[in-house]
C-alpha cells in the first residue's frame, strides 16, 4: 500500500509558538501540504512572515492552564478537530552561573518550555481520545541529554520534555495517539539570532563542533516534524529524533576533525 506522506489534506494542525522560527516554518509547511492550520502564540507581532500573519492565530500563554485550554478549544472549533499538535512555544535561558540565578526566571523557563508542553498536550489528548487518534510532536533540544554550563533551566526543561514524550506515548498509545519529539541543535531562528547578536554564542566554534559543519535551518526541523506527524511514522512513538547535523553523534574531544 502506498501512503502519500506529504498529503495532509483534511488534517487539522495546531502549532504553538507558530508566530516565529521553527513553529512558523512548520505551520507554513503543513499549510503547503494541504492541512488546515492554526497557530497559538503569546506574541501577535509577526517578525518572521510566518503563518501567524494570517487569520488563524490564537493568542495565549501556554504555561497558563486556562490559556492552554482556550488555545486547544479554539483550535478544535476553528479547525473542526485536532489531528496534530506541535509544541514549539519556548524561550531561551538567561545563561548565568547557577549560584547567581533568580528562581523566578528559572521557574519561568521551566513553566513555558515544560509545563506548557504538558498543558497543551493534556488538553489536546482529550479531543484526540474522542476521535481515537492523533499525533503530538514536542520540541526538545540537544541541550536535553547534553549538559551545558550556565543553562540550569533550559537544559532540564528539555530533558523533561524527552521524558514526558516517553511517558505520554506509553499512556496514550492504546488510544491511537502517538507522541514524539524532535531534538534540534542550533537552528537559525530569531531565538538563536538574538543569542548571536548578544554575543552569547560563538557560531564559528559551534560549526567546528558539528559534524555537518554548519547550523541548521528551521525548514530542516519542520520536515522532521512533518515526517513524525505523517502516516509514514505510524509505528513510531515515544522517540526523540535529533535534527542536529550530527551533534549528538560526536563524542570526540574538541573540534570535529575531517581528513
Ligand atoms: N532555534 C534553536 O536553535 C533551537 C534549538 C533547540 C530547540 N529549540 C526549541 O524550538 C522551539 C522554537 O524555538 P525557535 O528557535 O523557533 O524560537 P522563536 O523565539 O523564534 O519562536 C518561539 C515562539 O514561541 C512563542 N512563545 C514564547 N513563549 C510563549 C508562551 N508562554 N506561550 C505561547 N507562545 C510563546 C514566541 O512568541 C515565539 O513566537 C523552542 O521550544 C526552542 O526551545 C530551538
């Protein structure tokens, strides 16, 4: 039997954080593949020309229970169902020594990245259980399994997302709901461009540490998300697919040496 992996016509897709970066590119890609798409974001200002400039944006903070429930209820009404949810809303860390961190800022990062992913997934699954199926894709990071100094909120929030992805996949598999994640390395989005501008990351060093020797593009993450959402991934659940130019594969000391 041939399954057309790229045909999402008739499917309803919600992308949180869909007003910028990976979320915006993912929303646009799903639209191009025929899906009905809604985006949810805390920010109505569209800087990236993504899907949020259309009439399909739901404003809300994914870390607030009432907002998360409103996002899902509104998307379900707008799209007449929810087949796919992409949890792309997220914020970066402040990059500070652990001993100097404010617990309020620390908590906010955990709340948006981890609690938000849980709240949106929990509410969406109530609808998906009724319709006996669905697919949820979370956004982890290479900074989940890997330790980075001075990122004591972001890394743990992403490690928690990897664990949550497994937990929910096991709990909801028999209801026909698949739960997976992608784990990007550094991707050229407004989030990372901001870090570059503030001199918080050194792109040249990152490229030298990456087997493919470059940063990734948001469309490369979007394609992996679409694959996980598609029927070609019908027997895949609980997985985190790293989209990282080989970052996780590399275990050597210092730069990747090529010959
Ligand atoms: N860019 C990277 O290199 C990279 C690497 C690994 C993981 N990620 C993850 O990918 C996801 C998307 O990142 P991006 O680079 O596209 O960032 P981005 O800043 O370009 O986009 C994030 C979007 O999330 C929205 N958002 C933030 N807080 C929110 C909240 N409380 N409720 C609703 N929306 C909220 C923002 O307004 C923004 O539109 C994040 O979870 C990020 O941690 C990014």
